[in-house]
C-alpha cells in the first residue's frame, strides 16, 4: 500500500486526460534478487485513448520532460509515437523530486493490438510479468486483451516446456518470452535477470497465472499436483496450442517454414507439419 501511494504521488504530475490504464514496472518497483529497488529508475506506462490531447496537456504541464522534442509540437510528437516501431513515445531520465522516472505513452487501440497479436511485445511483454497497476483498464476490451496476453504466454510456454515441469520453470519460461532476440540480454544486462525476477516474485506470478491456468485445464490435458505440472505433448495437443498463438507468432512461423521448404504450404498445413516435428519447440524459439 505504501509503495502504491508513493508511485501515485510521483505520477500525479502527469495528465489524466483520456488515460485508460497506467502501471509501473521493472526493477524500480518489482523486487529482484540482488537488486535494491531504491537505487533504480522507476518505469511507467501511460495508456491513452487520445494521444494528441494527452501530449498537448503534458506539454503545458511538463514541457521539460520532452527535452528538445518539445519544440516540434504535440501533433508531430503524436505522429512520432503512433507511426513508428512499437508505437510508443518515451520520456526518460525525468527528475521528480529525488527520483528519476521514465514514462512511455501508447494509444489504447495500439496496446490492445499488441496484447492480442504480439506485434512488438514491447508493452505486452512487460505485462507478462508482475507490475504495479495504478489505473486498471477502463474498458472491457482492454481488460480482455490483457487476459488474452497472459493466456497466449501460457500457451507459448507449454509448447516450449517438457511434458513435466514445475511452477518456477513455467514462470521463468513466460518471463523470458519478451527477451527473445534482445541483444541487451547477451551484452549489457544481467544474464540472470529473468531468474532474479521470478525467484523474488513467485506469489505475484501465481496470482497472475493461476486463473489463466484454471481456464486452460478445460482446453488441454494439463494436470497439476502441488507445484508440478504434467501435459501430454501429442500431435493434437501441440496443434491446438499452435493454432491459437498470436498472429505475429504465426506469421513468423510461416515465414520461417517457407524459407526452409521450397514447396508452398498454407498456414494450417505448416502448423500441422510443425506439430508433427520432433524439433518444433526449438524452431519456435528461433
């Protein structure tokens, strides 16, 4: 409770215009092994229905947050946010009292798309892990997209894990998804980062994923005894998990398989072939 009040005070400087969700994430608010929260920059995500209106108001209130970019105006800032890369605009190294913060702004519809399709995993990947929600989703559509993001993370993890695994292995696999292909994990950042996150936050991961797993028990033959899970990796079960993966994952699978084989196949044929491939899990992680 004290942490939430502390975070709310920090972000009270930001506009609430059309905000549909707000959360804090990362080592500045979520405990990690061998890391002191008080020493880390605090990261926030602000989800807004109308980014142009939000930036206009924020430029009036906090123009210094934008450094030199404040001179290009709200319209160009919004275009910079919505037209490129992960469709996120970030203000970083912002001094608020004795703290430094970074806040990222994303349009609600763009976040919903990323949560469902995993186009970039920039924000949806952060929501695979525990966060501090300051403003919960204000619409049913956004709330359901957040749940779908967690369900897809579980499906992906089940495809990668062996038939028998424990709770910590499940959460570690899920937490690692957003770091695939991230060069920072190979060079600059702590290579044990994922394990450190999971080890310190098992209860929070369980709170997030137990409702999702309870729903998945009805979909696939997944059983649990204590902290140990079992699921049968039959062709039918693998196919079922594959066909419901986010569209961007399926698109990348399709492209990869077309590079491997000269004969053209449609997506359903590719999924069926992958479900019958003993090395399917390795190909998924490429």
